[in-house]
C-alpha cells in the first residue's frame, strides 16, 4: 500500500483535527486520477452516474452491473483517495442482498460502500460492517426515493423530521458507519447532527457546518449544463470548453 493512501481512520481523524473533508464523485479512470492528483481524499462512485453519465432521469434505474463497471474503471486509477461506491436502488432490501452486493462492489474495487436510509436499514448496515466492509451512511433527501417522495425536498424543517434525522444519524454512527452523507438537510439540523455524532458528516446542499462537503463533479465543473442544483456554484464551464474546442477543430479542418 502506498504510504499516503487515505484510510477510513484518516477520514475520521480529519474530523478530530477539525479539518474539512473534500469529497467528490468519480465514475471513471481519468476523473478518479485527476481528482486524486488534485488532493481530494474521499471519492465516491455515486449512483448519480445514472443521471450525469448514463442519461437516466433519476438514480432508480442504475443496476449493480453498471455500478461494478464504473467502480472497476475508477479503481484502475489506484487513487490515494479512499474510493467507495453506492449500492444501487433495491440492491440492499434484505440483509442477504446487502452483504452479497456490498461484497460485489468491494470485489470491483470499492473500499467502502454507501446506502441510503437510517434505522429502517440498520440490520443491513450492521451486516455489511460485520462482513468487514467499511460503510458510509446517507440521510436527508434520499435520491433513490425520489419517485415516492415526488421530488428532491429539503429535510429537517418539521420537528418530527428533525428528531428522526438525529436519531438515524446516531444509530448509523453507533452501528459503525465511518461517515454519513447529509443531503439537503436544513443547515441548523446538519450543524446539530455534526456536533452530536463522533463520525464525520459530509454535506451536500446542507450548509457550511458539516465536517466535509461532497458534490457531483459534473455539477462542480459545469459538465452537465442541462441541470445544476441550486446549491452548486460551478467552478468551471467544461461544457462550453468542449463546444469551443470542437468548433475550433472543425474550423481547422475546414468542416462546416
Ligand atoms: O450518488 C451520488 O453521487 C451521491 C452523492 C452526491 C452524495 O450519493
């Protein structure tokens, strides 16, 4: 193992040191390599690959085979960053499915797996951790539930939702999750959870007070211009760069 290889313990230590954790999605070899070279310690082959790479309308269409394919591609970059993958929709409905499928993602190269949900999937979470696979939770807006929820809604505004988020986060941390993604959680609730649990929270659209932040890299780099979440301020416009490179090349070769 490379001596600068990031481990789960290092991600936890960053919270103890008060260091913000930068996390981004990578779905293939070049992006995993570029983000690693840019010093991002935590990478995720998210099932958002379904939307920004595969052209599905939401993440519920992503299959295990697609996740394995993209995890293998990203893992070939052999990043120093800790590289994980999402268990896709309906791949962890039972304890047995959760363990079998988490092992498949680990065999493809995932150094941790992530699932969406709290206490309702605790038996699956505990079984994955018992099988020796590092686990990251995901609470708040759960994209795999977008159809039943009728959209991407902010979580934590009502008191019952607020208390459920705190209890779910504590339960996942006690079960052994090494980190928990908080998606579209109201900033005060995300701050409260981050203060109350010992493991790092990684926010997305959940305000500045999480222990780390994660974005879909295509949103950050302006590579999927047809939709940008409201909370993202893209730091590049790769879509425009690609179009302008193509236009320049067409001019160079005399094409119309
Ligand atoms: O699928 C994904 O990319 C994610 C993150 C953005 C948290 O789950």
